[in-house]
C-alpha cells in the first residue's frame, strides 16, 4: 500500500461540508461514505474524511475544537495554476466557504489564497513555479 494521508475533520453539517469539498476539487468516494461521514478524495494519496461532530467524538476523548474560534491546523493543497486557485476559491465561497481570510500571497514564483470551509477549517490553495523557486533571489 502506498503512503497516504487521511485528514479527519469534524463538521456540523455533513451535506454542506461535502458540497464545499466537491467545489474545491475533491470527489466523494461513496464506498467510504454514509450518513455520518463523507470520504472526499483529493488525490491518490490524500483523502479528507468529513465526520459529523458526534461521530468524530468517538475517536477522541478530547474536546473538539471550534475552528471558527481557534486555529487547529492549516492544510495546504497544491493547484495546477494561479487561475486554478482563483476558480477554486470562488467555487468554495459559492459552496458556503469564506475566501481570503488573510491577504493573498503573490511572490511571483508562489501564489496562494486561504479559504475557510463552512466549519472554519483553513485550506491554503497554493501554486508554485518550482523552477523559479530554486532560482537565486526567489
């Protein structure tokens, strides 16, 4: 089995969260989804497991963070281009998210925007020109 990452996120409205992650480019895997979770595939190696707060609580004895009030994690997802980032940010906003929770970053060789999902989880959409990133002065 290849190395993979499964990012488990507590959500208050599973349908709304599912729509948001579909809007930014994930595909729902029905095999691992039900009325308590949506398995949202980002790539062959990365999957977001959206779990209702009640279901999420069965995996931890700790209090579940309110991502609208506290920072729990910053997740960075690469995109193919600057335009792809802008399209995803617009689609995520239309699907209940909030774009540009901080200023856009544009360093020429790196472009990023931060968006929040409906539950306040921060998604950093990033594009990097890897050739230019290694150039002197980049």
